[in-house]
C-alpha cells in the first residue's frame, strides 16, 4: 500500500494535476490504438477457469515485482489507523483459528498476527513480495505458523470451508473481478467465518483520476483499479453473502475497513 499511495500522491499534486488533465486525450488515444491491436488477447471478465486466472495473475505480478523493493522500504502512512485495524482484527481471532491472507504483500501484517492464531496461509501473486516476506519471517520470532506462497486468490485451490478468517487488505480495489473474489472468500470460509478487508475507495475523493488511470492500466503501466465508493463496496460485500459486523473509516481519503460475517 505504501508504494501505491506514493503513486497516487504524486498524481494528485497541484503540478501533476495539470499535466495529467492535459495529457489525458493523448493517453486515451494511445490506449484505444493499443486496444484494437490487443483485443483478441483480452481475458473474458466472467471466465473463472484456473488457466485464465493464472494468466491474469501473472500479468498483475509483473507490475508488483517491479514495485516490491520500494514497497518493502516504504513506511506506513497512518500508523494509528493501522494499529486500530490490527486490534479489531485480533478480536475475531481464536488460538485455534486458521487464517488466509490474500495479497499479503511483503508479509508484515501476517507476521504481526502470527502469535494470535494457529496458522496463517499468506499468499501473493508477486514472487518478489513473497521473497521479501520470507526473508522477514526468518528474522521474526514466533512466526513458524505462517506459510508464505506465491499464489493468487483467483487460482487458489482450497477446499470449501477451509478458513475461520480471510483477510484482504488494500486489495479489493485492485481486483478486476471483485464480485468473483468475494464469492470465493465466502466459499473458503467456514460457517460463521469472518472476512476482514481494508480498501481505498477512490471514488469518494479522487474519482476524476479514473479517466487517466484506466487507460494506463489497460496498457500495463499501472495495475487495474476499481473506483469504489465506500457504500457501494459495503453493498457488494453484503450481496456476496456477508453481514457487516463492524466498520472503521478514519477519513474520506483513508481506506474503508470492514469486518463481515459469513451468512449461510
């Protein structure tokens, strides 16, 4: 989230706003040209086969592998809010909990939660992120119950009702198939299981950027980004079969944090 936040901060600075707005037409034209050339290769948005999921994840991994080193060195921008989210999340843990964190990045959150649960499966599509996470784990005590693996949520092969808690932190706005992901999280959770998420809802404060970010994402310069409003995201979570138990939103330009319970 640190590296991504730096990108957004640069884009919304007064100087860069003018550059962005002025260059939008050029970018859109370039993107539309590339789109014509690339159209036959595009993935079908509703195709859920593992082959297509892995291909999509491989494309995403290229971006985050480039960002991994910078991401690992970036600091948490709002430490107080981060600590609050850790505290809330732990209130839903049990010593016997089996946890999945998808898009775990460099693993900092998983390692901090490790002493409070039985096991954490922490996955990310970026091999660069996972390598850094494993390196951090080697120097962090009491984290042997965390297993890091280079894997995406879309292609994850796990049995139904495998987990007590699933965490998706700073990721739903970066998933092109958010509803499919929510559906899979619901399936992976045990009855009454808990889904914890923290998501940047960019439509609430920088919605205009979608006209620039979408074409840049299309040609691979940025990852694909969903411009959610907080209320819209909450509704999507509920429609996926969850009851929102708790929410925390420290500011309009801050991530929306939801704790949701699987409803049978």
